[in-house]
C-alpha cells in the first residue's frame, strides 16, 4: 500500500463528492495505481445509493477487467 485516502462528510452524497474530488486531484507517479478503478466505481448508481454488497462488487470487478 502506497497511501490511504479517507474522506469525511455529513452524509453519503457529500462523502462521495469529496472522494471523487480527492481522486481527481490525487497524483502518484511511478507505480500503477487503482485510482481509475475507484473513479469508475464511484460512477455506479448502486454505489451512489448504497445498494451493493460483496457479490455485487465481485460481478462489477469481473466486468470491469474484461
């Protein structure tokens, strides 16, 4: 692990907004990162509404890496 990003907000919507902003501004040079994966994940409606579980995530990851 190179770093850990934590955001805080008054509600889910605010946290997701802050997380997207932070990921857009994150710069790590050298090694490959999962920043783009997390940006893509944040764009999913189920993530925005909190309607997901580990099975949902596994299916999404399988489709993401195809």
